[in-house]
C-alpha cells in the first residue's frame, strides 16, 4: 500500500503544534509575528500562512485582525470522529448526547475552576463576551464561539481524558443550534455562560459545577418541549 504523502503545509502545521509544546505555550498565548515564526520554523511565509489557515480551520488557532495569531485550543477538532453523522434520528442523538454531557461537563467545569490560569480566565471571558455579542447574528460565528467556550473549559480542566471527549460536546452543540435554538434559549445561554465564567474565575469548584449543570438543564428543558 502506498504511503500517504504529507504536504509541506501539513508538515508546517504539525511543526507549529510542536512549537507550542517546545515553548510551553498555552491557550490564549500569542504566537510570534509571521516573520519571526517563519524563521524559527525555517519555512517560507506563504507556506506558514497556509499552515496557520489549516490550524484555524481546526479551531486550534485564531487570527485577530490587527492583533495577531492566538492559540484557542491544544486539541485538534476532528469533524466527526465518532460517526455521529451516520445516526439518522437527530432528536434521539441530541437527547442522548445531553445525557453524556450531564455526566462529564459539570465535573469538567469544577476541575477547570481548580486548575485554570489567569491567562485562560481572560480567554474564557473574551469568548463569553464575543458570544454574547454575536449570538443574535446570522451565520455560524456564535456556534463556533460556543464550541471554543466549552473546549476552553475542557482544556482548563487539565484532564486529558475529558479533553478527548470534546467531539461529543461539539456534536451536541451543533445539533442543538441546528434544530432547537430559540430567542429564549439564546438568552438562557448568555446568562448561564456569565455564571459559569464568574464561578470559574472565582476558583469556586462547587459553583462552577452547579452553573454548568443548570446550563445543561435549561437546554435539555428546551428539548422536552419539542
């Protein structure tokens, strides 16, 4: 069997991730400017740009206009690693995914409150404010921000097993937004995210767990009315 050829862009994307690890960079950290990073990785700037785009598409990097490139996740977002797309009954899948989230996300938030850094708190606050601003807009910006918000909490938990379950959260958020998002549920999300951020920022593990539990309960209540 012929081995898959890895392109220079893919190699560079992998080297950027290795650069995170080598320099002990965390979620929320800013990468060096394009010129410096290209020199460090010994690649052309056009190749570097394409590699950054690849990592942006995987929700690992974020390019902020006029500010720079920032790390948004240390875990690659795979589109459908668990085969959820093969399940036809979307209502059943959405309900079952919420059951799984009830088992893991409150504890995830509790752990995040215990282990999160000040820099990660700042990222979480920025994501919460951005989501609040975009949640009533057309398009999928708010959906991507919601995924980044919950993924950031998973990263801050420092539990590598929980971090591997991020695709479950992503699929649940996607289905919920596709079929069940109402103006009331959006208002509930804004309020719940504020409470979650406040509890995690205060390093209150119990309040963080309870805030996440209430957030999921609000969303599941919406499902019961459909």
